[in-house]
């Protein structure tokens, strides 16, 4: 079983990943600023601000896999891409795998076409989308030598506003968005977590991938 740290482990995405990983018997540590409303049995919860000195190093220490499932909001707005760069450096030094959960805007409609972030992103979400794409491009262009990393983008219809049902299935693609026959793209929180933990266990892909039905 792997030792897995989940940053943002009480949020929507992180919470689902924590539950899935713990259910499979992994040793899970969940980091967040707030205590969980419904703790998952067997999970070690740590309340911490990752902007504090030494906090990121403490997260990575002793872990096999570090999952970054935070959003660039609040105190992390404008700072999350730098935090991910720090995680990358520390993970490379300690031979830990880094899994970053990004957003739909980092994907492309077709190969060699601009990312969705370069198109019509609602103003309320543009800054967050741009910051996560900066983090992705930082990994693509400047990942430390030897870093084992995967950046996972969910489908367009994904989030607490559209939790969906756990169907027990999903598709995995590369940087080009996965869509259905009607052009839609969706995945439930439970099935996205299933995909992330499957990838942690199987270790089949690296770089930028997308998950959808």
C-alpha cells in the first residue's frame, strides 16, 4: 500500500480521492485548513496553512505520492502555481510521485489547437483557470529532472455543483478533451476519484491527462 498525501483533502475533489484511496487500504494523510465534517475512518487529518514556512516540505516528507487538489482561491490566489513548483522540486528530491488536479481549461479541443483557457472563460473563473494553466506549463517546461508527475484535468461538467452518480467507469485521454457523441463532457466526483486512484496504483500515464465518461 502507498503512503499518499492529499492537499485539499477535505474539499470536493480531495475528499473524494481521500475516501477512494482509504477504502483501498492506502495510508492517507489529508491536509487542509479546516477539519472535515465527516472524517473518513483510518485517514490522518492535518490542519495547516501551506503558506507557512516549512509546511510544503512537511507534506512531502515520507510520502510515496503527493496529490495536489487545492484551488487558487483565498490565501492561495496567485500563489498556488508557485506552491506546485515547490512541491515538484521537493517531490523530485525525495523520489515521490506528484499528481496535480487541474481544470478543464487546460485541455485543448483538438491537437495543436489553443487550450480552452485562451477562449471564452467566464470572468469569475478566468484568474483561477490561468493560474492552473501556468502551473501545468511550469511542469511541462521546467519540471525538475527525474520528477514523476501527472496533471489530471476533469471533464467540463465536473464539481460540487454537478456531483453526478458513481457509475464505476470513466475514460482517460491526453491533453485533448474527451467528449461524448453529443459533444458533452462530464464525470462524477466519485468516478474522477476512481480514475485518479487507479492511476496512482497502475502508474500507466504521465504528463497531462484528462478524465471523462
